């Protein structure tokens, strides 16, 4: 009973935030229906969300043919397998970027540099993969993945050192490092590592370093790498001395210092760890079956999506995994929604942005809806809401 109350208290605000985002998304779909349908269609959101659900899970719960709303349930095993595989593939990198933000929250750090760390990790993985492309698959994959993790950790180490020894705010530093990574890597791929032959600039193929596909069309080993990090992160944060020190620094840096802990060391270590998770995300994207090389123009938003995942999951590894599956399902189902309901897939970005907005309005939601729920952990609330220069742990 106590566990049930705890689960309810932690999950009710995220659930309400998702439902409110879907509601406002439905209103937006209705308001824009004259453009896509030629007239106002009050049932269009139902059709759109049904297609989204089918695209994410392969399961159909509703039937709105001929404008008649009727409950139904059907499942095509082959379609469900393809849909669930697409959801898992989309969720894998989100799990890792969610951990890259969530672990930082535990130390009172707001790692907004996930995008740059993903790019650097992917770039390192691509170069290492191309270098060992002819090696046996287990060796090549291991080297490339480790290289990606190392690249991300190295890029997380930089803001960690600056924060620890100069007091530079990690939000400002990591935002600048995001842009620096993007432009520097573009230059390197165009001028140093570009291979001849393709019509666009890119690195060499990773060859045997490509992640093996284990099921479906693109269900690769990267999915298992990503979700394996969930119990590892949980054990690290909640079952080790290091994790206790990280959480103590996040809750009260002065008390941690008084107890003999080193906030500077923990800041550097935590941001490096965050970079490692994000670097792994970049590695499994680049080494996955859809690429196998690093294109000069490689844009991704999963670093910023990790913020939504971390907040939606309450920065708990298990919650982050569930939040990543939800957002991954939305991303996987977006093409089906666009095809079947003629709704542009960018509406998913709007809905995910609304989820983040409503999560930030936790206090307002509690008062308006009179909801009893546990507040977001103190270190996370302080990290997100603190103004520049506050809460220094140096």
C-alpha cells in the first residue's frame, strides 16, 4: 500500500502533463484541420492519435470510419513487431540522453550539453569504427562503442573542469560547446576525414563495427546497450558510495564538503559520466543500420529531448526508461499519423514541448486540480530553477 502511494505520488504529475499535452495537441489539430482536410473535423484528433498508437505499437483500439466512433480491438502480429521494434530503436538514444540529464540533476548540475556530447560521441565512434572496419565483429563493435562513450565523456569533462575550478555555469558552457561541436565536426568531415565517391561529405564506412541487427529490420544491439545502462545507473546512484556522494552534493554542497567529500571531484566525475551516456547515444545512432558513417551535416535533437525524458521520468533510471519509451513511441508513430491522418509529424515535437511546459508548471497544476503528489526532488527543482550563479558547489 505504501509503495502504491509512492508510485502514485511520483507519477501523477507526469501523467497529467502528458494528458494535458495530448489535449492541447488535439485542439491544435482541430484548429488546423481546415488546412489539411478542407473543413473543421472534430474527430480528426481521434483518427490522428489512433494512427499514432498503431504506428507505435501495431495495436488498433478505435475505429472512426465514416465518422462513426466505435470501440474496437485488433492486432496484426507482424505489424506489431515492426512497430514495437521502431519504438525500441527510437527509445534507445532517448534513454541514454535522459540519463545524461537525470544523473546530472542528482549532483545539482543541469547538463544541457547532451546534443554536443552526442555529436562528439558519434564522431569518435565513426572514426574508430572505420579504423577497425575489417576486424572481427565483436572486436570492432566493442572498440567503436567504447570510443563513442569515451568521446562523450571527454566532452562532458570540459564543462566539469570549468565548473569545478572557475565556477563557470554549466548551462552556459554546455550550450556553447553544443555549437562548437557541431561546427568543428562539420569542418573535420568536410576537410580532413571526407572520403571520395559519395555525392555528400561523410566519413568512411564503419564496416564490421556496425551494430548487429538481432531482430526485425533494424532491432540492433544498441537497444540492449541503452537499456542495460538503466540498472547500471540505478545501482551506481542508489547503491554505491559514489552515488551517495553525488546525491549529497546535489542536496547540500556545504554539508558534503563538511563531511569530507570533494565537490570539485564529484562535479567533474558527474559531468564526465553524463557525457559518457550521451556519447553512447551518439555511438548507437551512427553505428546503427540506418547510417554506418558520420555525415558532415548530422542534426539531432535527442540531446534536448533528454531534458524532457529526465523530468518526465523524475530523474529516476526506471522512470527515464518509461519516459523514453513513451517519447520513442511518439516518434515511431509519427510517420503513420502523417500518412493516415495527414497530420504533419512536427505536431509530435509540439506535444513533447507541451509535456515539458506542463511539467514545469507542477505547482500550478497541483493548485488548480487539487492534486496530492510528491514534489520533484529538491536537487532537481533547485537545478532547473536556480538563476545564474546560484547554487555553486565549488
